[in-house]
């Protein structure tokens, strides 16, 4: 495929609040190519999470457009509920907390996201185990989340996000709850996934220790992309 995986153009999100209009995101344009790992930095309240919500088709922008693989999928007034299929097949999300389902094993957590996308149970489980093995978690596949360390849980969450082979992965402070060693492991995992699977990956982070892993870093300030 040529052209960027993700292209956002003039993305803007305003919220009405009792103290007036909040310009959470203000005319942001950004493209991410296949295989590219982009770091998004910026102070608290600068619009990073809002950007991921819009780029991830979880919320419609006030203005601007989101294009995925050359197709315009979201713009002002889009019914984001109607984009569930696009999200399911094209976007993997990783959040600050792994949010695994507590009564399912690591492999069942990963397989579930495949089953939701209509992969038959046995195939889903086999694929989940392969993915966990690729993330050095084969020995944890049958463990419940409570039996995993925070770093292991987060790697299972990454496996879950990867399960459908989405061309775009969006991560919102995925290492914030981890110590520096485990945080680094998760970031190196994103680096590896971008390189080996050609995924376009955007990671919002406050952690300056992983800056060497990014292909590109962008900074947000007051809802705008400043570099
Ligand atoms: N639903 C909402 N209603 C009103 N204001 C909102 C809403 N969501 C976000 N905001 C405001 O938009 C601005 C950007 O918020 P956002 O969460 O995107 O920042 P952030 O850079 O991700 O911050 P942090 O690093 O603390 O997570 C903030 O001023 C926030 O208060």
C-alpha cells in the first residue's frame, strides 16, 4: 500500500464548558506511514488524548477529517457508532492500564478480541497463543491477569491490540503504570511491531527515556501540534 496509513487533516475538537469554549484540539494535521512509530509528547491538557480519541474514531471531530488507508472515515458529524467495524479491523488500542478481563486467562483475553471479529474459537485461541509466544509470554498464556506482573499484563494488552493485525495502533500512555525496565520493554515491543508487521503506531507518552525508539516525535501544546 502506498500513502500513509493514518492521515488527519485540520483536526479540531471544541468542548463547551461552564467557563467557555475549550479548544481541546486545534487544527492538527499529521500523517503516519506503515512501519512508522511516532511519539506524541506534551504537557497535561495539551490535547494528546483528544487527538487519539479522534484518530481512533471513538469521537467525531468538531472540524477536520480522519483518513485511514486512503479513505475518509471521520469528519464533523460522523456517527462514530457506525464505525465500529472499521475500528475493530483497522485499529488496535492500548491504554495506560491493561484492563484485561479478570476471570479470563491471558490467551482467552487475546482470543476474545478475535472471536468478536468472527474468528472461530479454536483458531482464535491458536492465534492468541502464537501472539503471546511472539511477545515472550508463552509461559503465561494460561495465567489469569492477577497472576501476571504489571509489565506482563501490559504486554498481553498489546497482544490483544495486535490480534486482528490492525494497520494502525494507538497507545495512550501505555507505560505510565510501569517501572522503567518494564516500560522500556513495552516500548521496544512497539518498535518491533512497527518494524516486523509494518503497523503505523502512535504512542502518547510523558516518558523521555524512550525517545530513541521513535522514528518521529511530535509535541502538542494548548491543543496545537507545535513540532
Ligand atoms: N469531554 C470534555 N469536556 C470538556 N473538556 C474536555 C473534555 N475532554 C477533554 N477536555 C479538555 O480538553 C483539553 C485537552 O484534554 P486531553 O485529555 O486531550 O489532554 P492530554 O494532553 O491528553 O492530557 P493528559 O496528559 O493529562 O492526559 C483539556 O483542557 C481538557 O480539560
